[in-house]
């Protein structure tokens, strides 16, 4: 842009300064509509140079926006950049990262964070028809309280849920919920053991986080063949909170296989994709790439991500879209990846909104559309998803500035055409 302006200014100066051109007669009435032959060609030259050098798409001026996704030569090509893109610790330049296992980074994308604790209670409460919006009559509350006071395990569990959600006129209290969950757990109630385990695992208002005690109760639930107990205990092994402080992915995978939770399928996909567990075709020979314990199995990961996404695990859809975008474990298909990210974006999924914006500003599977890309970057920045909101805020600012530059260029071109 600046080179075009400088050349244009130079040519204007030459046209004005040349003795022959300066002395050309120009009637006042035709000053803006009629040019003598030498001046007409000079202006045409200036116009062509300006168009060539300064009317590129805003994308050509971007310096820090995520660069376009490149096709993968094979399943493992570009793995380092891809792994960085799927990490929760990614930054605005995540596709340029060369090593997902670098110091200070977390190469394993977490499908769930500690702020979504209540999500873990859904399968534990909805099976009984209880949710945060359930209307519990006062007569039912009295009956539950009377039975709980007599040590009835299921009533203790229900009363814990009432306190957890603040139902039946009770004040919401994680501390009171833990009291009644503990009574149910001590009576051998598997769901009560899971609920108490979740509360101790994440902590809550008035409840001190105690992962050792949490694992104890989760193991008790698992020992009663509780599918949700298997999922929660698997999470503890996955996060490195159940086996001496180090993740035990092999044990986590075994437990996930016993769970009925779609999120367990998602976590299995993560482990296959990153080579954290042996894949179907892993023969144990050779050195796995990028420091992974085993050979990554993106094809198996793609299969499991698809299964989990069909069951509405949105983070699984995000990873599925990335596999499609990078051509890992499947054929590279920007159109399908764009469709997945658009589905996620309309459901308020922050990372999906971000990648939809990236696709729009880079023209992956669609025409370049900076205004729409800006809208989705801004939506992502407002999503409340701490994994991406800061990056989206920065990228929205960059796109906004590029659009302002383009508007300024258009205005200057209009002024030049009026000369």
C-alpha cells in the first residue's frame, strides 16, 4: 500500500513538474473531465500501479492472523502444528507452533474444565427426573427429609441434590449437599458415592477439594459396576489425580471403555490421536513422533470423534473439524470442516466460532468474507470460553483494522478517480 502511494506521489510530481505537461492548456470548464493525451496516459499509469500495489484483499496485509491451513502430505505430516491447534493453551499464533510438547504448554486438550462441574451431575440427577429447574412440592420435600433422617440412602441422595440445585425452597449449598451425599455414600448408594466424589474432586463453596477422598468414593462406586463411576474414575486417572500424581492413560482408557458417557468416547479419541495409548495398528516398533508414548492413530480418533459428536459432545465436533481441515485420519475437506464449525458456532461453542471466523477470513471452503469473519471473532470474544476469548478479542481487533485500511483505500481511490 505504502509503496503504491509513494510511486503515485512520485508520478504526480513528475506530471506536475514536467515543463511540457505543465504548460498544456486546460480550459477551466473541462478541468475535471478532459485531459490532454500525455496527461491521460500518465494518470492511467498511476491508476494501474495503484491498483496493483494497494488494492489487494485485506488478507494480504495481515501479519498476525492465523495463517491458512495447509494440506497434509500424509497422516502424520503437520502433526506438531495440528497438536498445537487443539491444545487449550494455544495462542493467536497456534498454527505456527513447532512443538506441542514445549515447556509450559499442555499438549493434551482437555475436553472439560473445572468450571463445568455441574455438568457431571446431569446423568446422576436426570435419571431420577431431577434437574436445576425441577419444581419440588413442599409435601415431597417433607417426605424426603423424614426418610433421610431415618437413614434411607436414596432419600439422603435426593436431599443432597435438592441442596445442590437449590430446589424445594432450600438455599443452594454445596456444603449441605456434601453432608447428605456422604450419608448416602456411607449407606452404599452408588450415585451418592459418585456425587460426593465429584464434589470432593472439584471442590465447591464450603467444600475443600480432596482428590484422595474423591478417588476413594469413585472407586467404591466403580466397584458396584456404576458406569458413571467408571467414567469419573477414568477422568481421575486421565488427569493424573488417582495414580501418584501422574496420568495413567492405559487405566483411563480401560475405564472409559466401561462407561456409557459420550464424553468418555471423546477422551478415548484424544488419547488415540495423540498416541497416549496403543493404537489398533501399533506394532511397538520404531520411535513414535513428537515424544508421544505410542504411534498416533488419527484414523481411530476420527471414528471416535464422529461417534461422540453424533451424541452432542461439542468439543468432539471441534476436534473432528480440525481433523477434516488438516486431512488427518481422513481426507482433507475444507467444505465439511466449515460445515462442522458453523454448526458449533451456532450452538455457542467458542473454539468452533473462532475456527469459523478463521475459515471465513482465509477463504477455506468458502469465499473470503472479512465482515462475517469479524462477526464470529466478536461472538467468540463474548462467548465466555476462557480457552479462546482472549485470542478472539485480539483477532477481532486485527480484522477490524484491516477493514478500516480497506475502507481508507477505497476512499482514496474514489478521490483519485475524481481528478
